[in-house]
């Protein structure tokens, strides 16, 4: 890595994860060794996620041989591995995921002394007595211990991180900060913030201060505990003995370490505490706590086997054991016999989606144990997804009995009939990145589309990059540069050969331009769509297509430790596009140009500067040299100021500032340094001196405005030199000149550049506030004469045949191209102008590159939740037994806290049409191409409505208030012919249906809202 603070961490691999965990946590994690006990599906999923995350090493302990049943969820095992030791088969395949994480097998007895050598031990599918032995050794030696298991649609996890476990950052959120407007002097002083933004603090948090005038004792003070008074006010305790507040100041939240004490596993079994994963199931954790112990008691009494699927005798014994355990328990709970019966029925169940949910959750807990970052689960968390069972499910022992197939773990929960439905499902996966890879893995384990009529379509136009390998686990280093969709499909086909020939890969972006590929026939053949996309625009497009074709859509996304899922069901729920997040608050232009007060402002300014110096000018030059009649074509709608600015730039880059040597580039960079960080600041202070006041008599330079200072170039200042190095090399690259990183030479050459003394100009207008009129460009003499002068001065393109510049296409992940180096230096120099705390290259890269934090643990859990909803779609019932909206769940999780929130999807908004209600899912359909007259007659007869206007897309097809003769001439024409006449184009051959938008009036000439009309123009 180029940043000294991050030495030893491969930023190319861990780029997005670094923004979740931070460098300190990554270093702690890379020094932590982890032991995984039990290597069925859950143990494998946990191991996969922590290897991807980058722990120091992973040791696997599992002495059992692979069985066919393991293939239900263990994605590293193959049929020809049956009979081989699980751990030895898995270890080399797991090690392929991350070259930095050694994976070994423990093939000796797991003694307390062995347990003591690990930072964290995770125990999955082993008998309860063995868990107790391991947990006792871990607790005694202050080793973090995690116990977890899944049984069908049930699962739990438990943490014991010992006594005095320190959490250094409970939330992982960016520390809050803001500007101070006033601070009271008194025993319970209230701090008032500027009205522009809420402080966001909570009771019990801590803050410190800086830049306060008057009450200077608070500057860099010991953190003070906050009590929230209101959205813009909070108290900080006694300030009576401090000086009187005058003005200014910033507050910043201080993350205070929290010490936690954990109960041992044995103590917690007898006296548990629960983290609730679903408040709609408030009574279940205590029952499941008893139920899981009853399962282990049953297993201990039956030579290690679990209750048989659907076997009433075994279920009755589990219930009896549960009652015995409950009777001895100090915290007796009321047991639901039906719930425990389902638990017993599903005890041998092994579901890939549940494994994914707990594999992601527990892996994140392992990372917490290793790093002390984020809040761990303290004691037990239980989770179930019983609502996934088929509608009116009546399990029978025959239907649930094992068949000797790889799907027996799923059949034990849902039965063979359901498995047949699932195997013939037809699904479209849009995207095969992080979520897409996990989705395909889960589908392969489930056997989705493995039947004779099953199909999976997957599309992704991207190729694999190194940074993908950290969370897109189907890819290996040798796959870098290959197509994602093809590579992912091949990988999961190896996991489950049953889906070979069932996965069809595409490399086409979903959008209007590919509707010939993803056409009516394509969508009509599907049972559903799953999005695995990383941008809102594509999500909304797919949502519109699903609404049009009435297909269910499964939507999800992640942001660091946060994840969300949404279910979109035709007629039952609102669409994805029906509600959206508010847009991000933009930075006012006057703030960016003249009055930054935060590092985010200077970074965005520097990112714009990068484009303005190294991208746009070169593109303008190339357009001028290659476009005939460039002036007339380019500036047809432009004002004189825009023309002059563009032409002046072209003239500079082709004539006056064209470099011949790298030293010319150094001089160019030095002159820009002077203009950006000295001259422009002097001009600003000339317009608005530091002692200037507003019309109301207030100081002009009051928060949020910060008064700047000009910077004099200093060749001994490394930040100054970094700017020259990066700018000179980028300018040289525009012209194809060889660059240099010889800092001593660059330092000397820059210092030798003669810079004329700057004299501020009178009459220069600067926009002081967002609501003021935008300032004109006073750096050019606006007028037609100036345009003509510049045009005349430009060289004839014919004399420069073959000459082209190389625009800089911003690329954040190449550490050798100077892009992030320039933006970091440019931003920090501007921050220095305004006395804003600087940002390192790592932070600058995140903001400038708009990097979305991501980690494999969240991706795993979110895709598991999505696949649980897919179970519901596969058997959604029919008629009166069709699933209701409250059977489905939208989810929001934050693994840092951890927090789980589930809610039923929102029903679609409905509008009255005549005596019926309609929503966005409804339309009036005509299954054949009809004439305009037939359409008008239909609405008159059926709805007593007069069509006043008819359109399709942007084309007006008919109206009663425009050209009557033209409109009347279209009455006998088919709808398809009218569209062809109006647009001058044939309806593309792949389109079967066209959508018509109608404006109608009733007998009282009142407008009536009408659903969309769909007309089938070809079969």
C-alpha cells in the first residue's frame, strides 16, 4: 500500500472491507488465529467468511467422514468426497480463498491446552457435552468462545468473550461533529449548534471541542458526557468555572471504550439472556432455548442421532425431555407443544439459507472477538423462519423421509413435493457480484432449477477485479479479468452438477437498450427475478419490468455491516420504486468554490479540479481536432462565456501551455499551485477582509464560514511537493510525455519557476451565499469579439493530423497513476488554506472514489434472508390459501450493533376506478391488436367514459382538442399502425405488448384516473 499507516495490508484485496473495519481493526484481526470445530455447512460458511475477511490463520477440527447429507449445505464438498475426512477435504479448497490466511487441520485430541492457543474458538455441530468441555477450557483461558447451530428453520448462536472484554467502538459509525453557535456558562451548560444540521448525539455519548473563542478551557478538553436536550442542543455539565464563551467552535464525538462481562456457556444455559431477532416472536427464544437442549438430550440417549423427520414418536420424546428440562429450570417458560414438535421434525434439516444467515452473523461475531470493534452478542440469540413452510403444510413422515440424495437436509423440512417444485423453478438473477455469488451458491445447494423444467438466467457485464476476491467468493486470483457471470456459473455447477445445463449466462446490462434480449418471451417464461445490483437506476428499471410482467422481485443491498431485503409481490405489495430514500444532500456551489468548512468539501472540490485539469480539457482538444465544424456544432446553444472558457482552454493546451519536456509540466503545476492556493485566496480576502461585516453588522467570517489564509509555496514542505509531483505527472500523461518521481529534481525545478506577484482585482464578483445570484466568470472578457479572437488564434486541425491528447479517466484503484495522489494533495492544501483537519490518502480515496463499504459477513446473511423469502414464493399457495402480505418479511440488519428489524411489506397504493380499486399492478388488457375506434367504443360501453387523449411513451396518438381531421383519420387504424405512423418506425419485433396512457372524462366532463391500457400487438 502507498499509505504508510496501512503497511502490511493488501488494500487492493481488502479495499472495501477496510472502510468497514478500519486499519487498526484489520491489523488486530490479521494477528488472530481461529479454530472452527465442526465442518458441516454452518462451520464451512463461518470459515469461508473469516478467511475472506483476513484473520491470521484458521484451523479446522472435524474427525468425521463426509456423508451424502453434508452436501445439503456444505459447498466445498463433492459426491466423490464421501467417505473422506471432512476437514482434510475442505482445508485446501478453503485456503484458495485468501493467500494471506493459512488453513490447517487439527488431527489430534482437542485438549484444554490446545484450546488455549487460539484467540477464538467456534463450535458448531458437536454434542452438547463436548461444547461444554470446550467452552470451559476457553473460559478458563480467556479465549473467546462461540457456540452455534441450525436445525431446519431454527438456529441459535451464543458468545462468551470472557470478563472485561473491551469494545473499542460499539457502533463503527463515523464520529459525529458539528459547529457550535453558543455555550452557556453554568452548572448544567447547554451547547447550541448551528441551525443548519442536527447534532445527532444520544444521551451518554461523549464530546470534546476545538476552536472555541472565550471558553478556551473546552478546547481539546477531556471528553464530556452528553445529555440531549433537543435536535440542536445538548448539555455537557458544569462550565461555571470556565471563561465566558465568545464565538465559534467545533464539537466532535469521542468513542469511549466499553468493558463487557460474559457468562460462561454452562452458566448461560441455566440463566440465559436473549438478544431478540424478531419482536413478533417474543415468546420463542425461551422455548427454543429449552427445545435445543431437549434435542441434545434426545441425541445423547439415541447414540448421537437426532429425531427422525416427521416421526411423532421421536417428537413426543423431545417434548417430554423439554418439559423435564423446563421443570428444573429456574426461569420456567410456557412451552408450545406444536412449536417443539416442528423443532423435532426439523432436527435433521440442513438448509443453505439458514446456514448463510448464521454463517454471516457468527463470522461477524468472530471478527468482533478478534478486533474489539462493534458490539458483540452477549449471551444467546435465537432465530427461526417457520413462516417459510408451505401454505397449509401437513408434514408426513413419508414425505419428509430421506431419499439418499444431496437434498435430504431440505426435504426433511419441506418434503419431496416441495423439492420438486423448487427444482423446476425458473429464476432470473441480475448481477453476479458479491450478492450474486452468494445467491448462486445458495441456489445450487438448494437444488433450485435442477429439475427438467428448471432454469437460472444470470447476467453481469463486468469482469473480475482483484478487489472482488475479498467478498465474491466464487472467484479466485486466476479468474481476474474473466467475465463474472460465466465464472460464477461454472463454479456453482461444480458445487452441484445437477444444475449443469440449467444456468444460462449473459453479459448484457439490463436496460432499454437490451429489451430485444430480455423481451416479452423471456420475462413470460420466468417465475421470478432476483436483483443483485449495486445501483438504484438498474434496480428501478428491473422493478418496472417486473411490474409490467407481474413477476415477483427479491431485492436486497448491503452497506458495510448494514443490509436490507425487500419482497415485491404482484398485486400484494408495493413495488421497489414506490418508495425511495431521500436524495443525498448536495454541497452548495458557493461552499465548494469559496467557503469550505469540512474535509468532504475540499475533497469534492479536488475531485472536480482533477476533471477540470486533466480530463475535460484533453477531451475538448480531441473534439476540436476531430470534429468538422466543431465551433458551430458544439456551441449552438451555449452562451458567450461558455464558448470563451472552452476555447481558451483549447488554446492553452494546444498553444501557450503545451509542454515539450517534463520540466515544462513541473512549471505548469507550480503556476497552478500559485493560482489555486495563493492568488485565489488573496482575491477572496480582498473582496471579504477578515474584519468585514454583513449588512446586519455581524462578522462576515462567522460559522459556517471559515476565514482562509493564502499559502506560499515551500519546496521543503512535502505536501506542496506532492501536489507538484502528481500534477506534473498527470499533465505529462495528457501529452504522452515521460513522467518522473525524482522528488529532489521536481522540488528544485518548482522552486526555480518565476511567479509574478499577484495583485487583487477590483470589481470581481464572488457569490457569498447559496441564495445569491451565481457569479459571472470575470476571468474572461465576455463578448463575440473575444470568441472570434480565440477562434482565429487556434491552429488549423488539418495541420495537426494524428495529434491527440490522452484524457485522464479517473481510476481510484491504480496506485501508480497519481489520480488519488493528486486529489489527496489538492484537497489537503485547500484544507490547509481554511485550517480544516487534513485527511489521509485512505479517507480521501473513499470519498473521492465514492467507495461503498462492503464485507462478506453482511453479504452472506442478507442473501440467506432473501433465499428464505424465495422459499415462500416457490409455494405461495392459491385461492383462499394464497399467502397473505404478512407472511412475507422485509428486513433491515446492522451486524455492528447487532440489530435485526423485520416488517411486513407495504401494500400497494390503490386508486378508485369506477367502482373498483386499482394499483400500479393493474391494467386494462386487450389480448389482440384493436382499432382506435374499438378502444373508444369499449370505454364508452364498459365505463361510460370519453377518451380525450391517448399516448404511448412520448408519442401522442390521439386527442380531441388537436387536429380533429388527423385524429378522426386514425379511428379505423389498428393501434400498432397508429404507433408506426406517429413514430415513423415499426414496433420492434420482440415487443408483444404496448402500453397506452389514457386521459378520460365522465358524463360531467370531469377527469377520471384510468389504469394503464395494454394492447397485445403480436402473438
